[in-house]
C-alpha cells in the first residue's frame, strides 16, 4: 500500500514539473506579436522583378567566394592584421547605412510600426548582435591562419 502512495506522490511531482509556470509579471516579459501585415498588392512591375532561387543561389555562392578571396588578399597579401577593426568598420557602416535608408527612402518603413523598450532591446536584440559580431571577428581572424580552400570548405558547413 505504501508503494502505491509513493507512486501517486511521484506522479504528482512529475505532473507538477511538467506544468508550464509563467511568472506573475508575464505580461511585461512577452515579446511583441508579429506585425499582421496585409499582403502587398502585386503590380505588373513588381511581378516583373522577382528573382528565382535558381538565380539567387549562384549569385550568393559567387559573392561568398569573392568575400573569402578578398579577405584573404587583405589579410595575407596586404598584411592587414586587424580583423576586429575591419568588423567594427563593417558593422558601423551597415548601421549608418540603414539609418540613412530609414530617413531617406521607404524601404524600411516597417521599423516605425515596432515598439521597442530598452529592456526588450537588451534581452532580445543585443545578445544576437554581440554573438554575430563575435562570429564575424572570429571568422575574419581565421583568414590570418587558414588557407582560402580550407575556409571555403568550412563556410559550406555554416
């Protein structure tokens, strides 16, 4: 009889562990819901400029290979030994470029529809940005020590 009581207690504990418990301030920890955008009306000119995957994939492969070859040239032939500076320059230019696009064009109008708090930025955007920056720094540092062919083989795995 004591074993059945023990089994029931064990099942109750397991059931309690399986239940999802939300913190009392669950509303402040929720991420914003995706913007429910309506499908854009496809005009004749918009349909004309669609690019198929058969064209995008070779372009991506060619650009990826050219970046590898250029970085190898920059680091090994020109003896540029500062991958952190290069990544910082790249990310800074990308940030400035997106701000200019935001203020001068309608390409990034969706940014205005997102409400972002400082807490949400620190918890959801900043860690991704820091990890991406670290990944870029480490991959650019690899050009100092590895051959182009080996880097291309590694990049296929990413």
